[in-house]
C-alpha cells in the first residue's frame, strides 16, 4: 500500500442477529471516526489496492462514498415518503 491510508481490513458482510442497535450504531460511529482520520491525514492522490486487487486513490474513494451516501439517502427518502406522504423540495 502506498501513501498514508493505513491498513485496510474488510468488515464483516453482515450483522449478527444478537447485535443490538446500539452496537451497530457504535460500529458506524467508529467507522466514521476512522474515515475522518484517513481523509485528514491522506492525500487525494494516495493509492491503495482494494481487496479485489484494483489500485484506487483517495479521490476516487471519496467520490464513490458521496455517490453511495446520496443513493442510500434517496432510498430512505422513498421509504419515508411511502410511510408519511411527505416529499422533499
């Protein structure tokens, strides 16, 4: 791995049914904290190798995360609209 991105450990693919919502929120918060640290210390052109062997820089990772956040936010908005009928502007 090049740059300052640190080591990558792939997260588990799912949650255990015995895990609480509080545990999952804690995992999310720890992941966000790690991501903020990587972004603060890494350069946009720092390159890592993905678990499937593709080289990718921090710039591409951030662009992908913005896209994924927008996609999932849209999913949540659709679900909310189906529940309460409220639409966004």
